[in-house]
């Protein structure tokens, strides 16, 4: 029986410069898709996968995140007084069991690998998940749950993987595939942000991982990688000779909510998926598309 994955790290210490000026005072992870912040989607996905301990790696200016998972007696009392039971129910999504959530500071934005390493003492010697909240994945079965199920068979280290076009590959970590078994691929190499035309495949790593604690020890010995940062990809790549690194082609649609275009696409898509918004939004989209076509 494998050790269950019950801990997840949420690295949220990045500066979010692509969303300036908004991110000057609002953490990127608090920005909302329809009416829920990005972090809520990440937490829901983790819960569905059986995660019980939620470790946030934060930085200066992220206190709104801590407040989000705290009780707000003013709002709660007001809703109770007005008997707004539905809204009280909605607020429950933000409830966290006492002691289930921990915040660790990353004092300098030294990269994703470093952010994950900052949580090492809370992980100790267990397998753990990493979720990047700006990768939002719409799926019938949540992505991390799919991965946890596959991990029960494989163990080792697993990264979520997605096909990307050759021109986009240089923005991602890319897998060099050894055996392609369908949903699962075994990996013989990984390259972070390959130079255009040099990517070993079109399978890109996106922000969901299940990792062994050895990865934390590997990060300890890393030199700075691409972009002068400590790259998580480099620490995972060190495990490849042990034949225990897998890519998992998840079923679902991923939105890059760390970019403006991805965030807008996700907003439209999640809006269209909502019964209370679909009709109005669809009508509006038709209207602007037909005006656009008429103008051409
Ligand atoms: P990004 O590469 O999207 O960087 O980080 P960023 O700072 O969030 O955004 P931009 O590029 O300036 O707009 C990917 C994930 O890794 C976390 C981020 O919070 C995000 O969840 N991260 C990145 C850290 O926690 N610490 C770091 O030093 C770097």
C-alpha cells in the first residue's frame, strides 16, 4: 500500500508582474473567475484529491489570502441576521479545519523550486502534491484526483502534462518521452524553457505535481537554472535515472490564468458554464461577434 498523498503545497509567493498594476495590492490568487478567487478553485481541486493539509508559500503583500480562509464575523452575522442561508452556505467553501492550513514565507522570489523547498519542514518525509493556482483546470474529474489515482499504480514523481504547439514549447518545461502508455508517459529527460526548435516533444509540464520528498533534498543542492531561478524541473530531472518520473496527460481544459489572455478565456468559459449567467453572456458574445463580422 502506498503512502497516501495528504499534503499539498501552494506556491503563491510570485510577484504576478504580468497583472500590474492590479497585483501591486491584490495577490494574483485572489483575482476572481466569475465570483470565486483563483485560490478557491485550487483548494477545491486539492480537497477532491484527498488533500488534508494545505501549505501556502507566501510573500509580502499576500495577507488577503490569509484573510480569505479566515472567518469574517461581520459578514457572517449580517447574513445570519437577514436569514441569507444560501450565501452562508457559499461562505462555507472557505472554511478550513483548525490547523489544516499553514503559511510559510518565501523571503525572496528565487523561483518555484525555492518556493517549494521553503515548505520542506512541513512535508518531512512524505510524498506531496504541488498546485500552482494560476493554472486553472476545468475537468469532470479534477486533475489532481486523476493524478492521485494514477499515482496509486506508479508511485514516484508525476507531473501533469499537456500537448502544446511547437512555437509555445519554449514557454514551458518540456518532457523527453521514453515510453508513451496513453494517459501515462515515462520520462527520460526534461528541459525547462527550451530554445525554439529544440524541444524534445510537444508535451509540456503544467502546474500540478506529485513528488517524493527526495525532490526537496535535490533542490537543496541545485544551482540556479533558467532565468537565474531555482527550477523545480531541474530537481525532478535528477530523479530520471531512477526511472521514477512520469508525465500524466490529464483529461480537462487548462487555462493559464497567470496571463491576461488565459485569464479572460477562463472568465468567459467559466461564465458560460454557469446556469445563472450563460444566457446573458452567450447573447452578449453573439452580439459583439456579429457586430465585428458586419464591420469586416
Ligand atoms: P510565475 O512564473 O507565474 O511568476 O510563477 P509570477 O511571479 O507568479 O508571475 P509573473 O510572471 O511575474 O506575472 C508560477 C507560480 O510559482 C509561484 C507563483 O506564485 C506562481 O504560483 N512562485 C514563483 C513562487 O511562489 N515563488 C517564486 O519565487 C516564483
